C-alpha cells in the first residue's frame, strides 16, 4: 500500500495529536487545587467552640444541603411553616437562606462559590436572593 | 437457554416487583426523599393566623394621592419592586386606579363627582376562586389552604403569563427585564425577582409569619386599610363587611375577591 503525501499527512496527524493532548501535558504534575470552603466568618468565630454547629451535622449538610433548601422553600412558601427543628440538636431555626443561612455563612464567595465553581454547578439562588455584602479581596 | 413468551413475562413481572420493593425500602431510609413534615418544621409561634385573610379599604381615609402613595411605596420598598420608569415594563403590587377602571361594571354617567374622582387603592384580591391559580401550568401560583392567600412560588414560575391573562384585575406583572438594577434601595431581608417571572401582592406572607401586619396596612393613613380574618365573627373586617355597605371589584365574575371597599365610611368606621 502506498500512502500519497505521506509526509504531510503524518506531520498533520502529529500536530493534531499534540494540540489535542496539550491540556493533559500542560497539567501533568500540577495538583488540581481542592476547593476549601471557609468557615471563618465573624458570626461563626464569635460563637463558642462547642456551639459552632450547623442546622444538621456537617456530613449531612455537605451532601444534602440542596435537598434541605428545597424542602425549606416548600415548607415556607407553600405550607406556611417558619421554623425548622434540627433533627440533630432539636434547636429551632428560621427557614430562610437569605436571612438564616447567610447570617453565619456571610462569605458567599468562599463558602458557596468555592465548591460550586469547582464542580461547575450554577445554582440560581442568587438570581433573586440577595447575597450578603462582601469586600472584594479574594 | 430458550425461553418462551410466558416465561419471559413471568420473570420480568417478578423482577420489576422486586425492584419496586427495593426502591420503597430505600425511600424509608431517607426522610429527605419525601420532603420534611411536622415535627421537623413548626410554624413560628408569633405567626398571625387566620382562616381567610381579607382586607377592607376604607375610602374615607384615602382622600389624596399622597395617602395612597404612602402604602404603595411602603409595599414596593419592602418587597424590592423595581421601578423601570416606563409604564410598559411597570411592576406593581399595589397601585392607584380610577373608579371607572377599578369598578367598570358599576359605572354610571351621572354618578357623584366625588366618587368618580376618588383615587382607589387596588391590589391582588386574593380571590376565593382564583382564575390565575386555575390556569397556572406549574402550580407556581396557588391558594394556600391554611389562610386563603393566593401565593407565588417564584422558583416554579416559568413565565408563561397565563395567570396575567386570567386575572381580571390586572394584579400581576411580568418581569420583562432584569429587575435588579432598577431597585433603588434593596431590602436585604427580602429577595428580588429575576427576569421572566410574574409577580404580585402576597398579602405579606413573610410579615404575617413574624407577627406583623402587611406593609401597606401599617403605612396606611389613619387605619385606612383594615386587615383581618373574614372567617372570624369577631374580627374587625367581618364586622365592617356585615354592618356596612361594601363593594368588591368585579364580584359578578365569581372570583370571590377578598378585598372590600367601604365607600361611605366616616371617621369611626
């Protein structure tokens, strides 16, 4: 079998392969920075150490916060409930993203966006809900 | 292995039953699948409760446009209602209307000039039989069973505007443009809306939930707006509606509006 214009084709293929795999070579050896959500807002730091607890345990909040927020929304808007009783601590919380969650987690950029950006998820919470004011140092 | 049709259906049927059983079992493990129920949620103890929230507008207290403007601006600043500065994009929860527009069915050419010229305050009527709820394809707008408020769930609104076509009172406005830049002073405790949703008065559910009266009622001059439970025989609204002559907007349509207008009121009404 004879390959017409073999040189050009092979060079072209090589160039293509080099470009297509460039992102992989470029990032070889570089560790992808893990998201590190920060919990160091003034409201949280003020609390005594043992009281620094979220509505539900950390592991639960990490995986289920979107479900929780969805349920909160239905409970407030549709069923007229105002308060959530924590299944972990039996403490009462106002069911409100804007007024309750963000009261402690006033660092949306470092708390919400850190992971959401990493995971490339774009929740539309902040299209309507007003995020707390943050100074732009990050 | 060869299998005839009958055998195949048997196996398929049994295995699908098993599958259903398995999902049901896993659902009971996770309470979050079905949403949260009491006792995980509780009403706020200070919540104002009623079976049927209703409002009486005492027209004797609204003499001038400024009187109305007080309530309008109280509402619109509380709820982050944008002001686009043009009537085409206008968003309104509560506003001023002429008699002929508010009560087109009760117009009469030789009517008392005073009433004809009166500025009427109009808002969502929180109907007993709301046409907007009937047409909403996503249940984004719905009538709350517990207190009769016709409420909006902005998360579910797809912006089809059926409700705007259905509402005979023009109480609904559509966000044709991104509202955020047009809100002068944001109320940080209340969300804004986004482009592509319909909004309207909610009888201040968020204020009732923390034991406050609606913003317009609080701001109205000399108690011109009376808010209460129409189902409660001893409430002020019920007493007024029972003892005085009140009119409702387009009641003949059968929507059952919950906003009553007391025209001939005096200082003691």
